[in-house]
């Protein structure tokens, strides 16, 4: 089935560690996005990519890094520089780089610092 | 920047009744709007979208109304069912703008009473 897959569903990180969240899509979408969601809050954009080998910072990029080496993959690394990483992370993709088409979301990764 | 907001954080309705979830937007240049449904612990799921050249769009049991004069968007759900319990987000975009994604509201939690 076509879709967007995030893994793992739950992730625990010790303080000072970097962790990488996976996002894979087989929809042949050009654009991919990472959002952070805190309890009772909306979605805040971390990074986005319009095309392979290119990505841009969103509103809250500090403490995060991404890569886009393949069209179908857009992994997010939460670095030790991110002081409050506990949150629900959502990856999305869309056919076009501009937001006038439907966007598909993955099922999310819940990251907890222990 | 301009923001999208929701009037009510929680809406409780009886099973079988119709639900109306409201959303105010402030960016008059926005020309594309989406409603998403997010169940607990899952990623947002696309419900319906509408472009600014339309006032109304209907889907299966859902209707979105757009009033550009007062910058108001609503989602109507007919004959609500227990499975409709979720958080509903509206989001806006300007198709002629950058590719940095949608602007999301904080969401309305819809609770279906038996």
C-alpha cells in the first residue's frame, strides 16, 4: 500500500544523546516535512524539503538536523543541543512543494527523554 | 506572522447529532484550507479541503464552509458517531507563497456523548 511510514513509534533518549527518527514515503512525493507537536498544541514546522539534496529550516529548527539523500526518505536527527526534545514528531509529504495539495502524515514518533 | 485559530478547544455533542467546528483565520491572502482529524497517538488524517474560489464543499458526512468576508471556516459533521471523537485541526496556506508548509490551529477536541 502507498503511504508514509515513521519509525519507531516510541523512542527513548538519554540526555546528551543524538537520536534519528525515520520517515519513508512511497507516494513519489517531492516535498517532505517534519513537525513537532506538544500536548494540547498545534503542529510546528521543524524542517522541510522540496527536492532531493535540498532542505530548509522551519520555525523551530534549532537542535535538529535532516538529510534528503533520496526522494523517499527524510530522516530527522534530534541532537543533544535540543534542550526539550520530549514531544510527538510527525512527518508529512505532499506531491507539490507549494501547499495547495493534500498532504499525507505518518503515524508519528513519540520521543521521550529519560 | 499571521495565525489560524479555533474558537473552542473542546466540543461535546450527543451521538447522532450534527457537530460544527469553527475556525478563524487572519491571513487574507490564504487561498487553500484543510481540515484534519487526529485520533489519540496517531498522525493527522486529511478530511476535506477547500480553495478560496469556493464557499462550500461536501464530502461523506462532512461539509466545509468558507466565508472569506469574515475569514471564517467551519467543519460540519452530520450524525456524529463515536468514531468521530478526535482533535480536529484547520490549516491554511497561501499557494503563491513559500513551500514552508501549512499554518495549523491548536485544534478542537470533539467528544461524542453516548
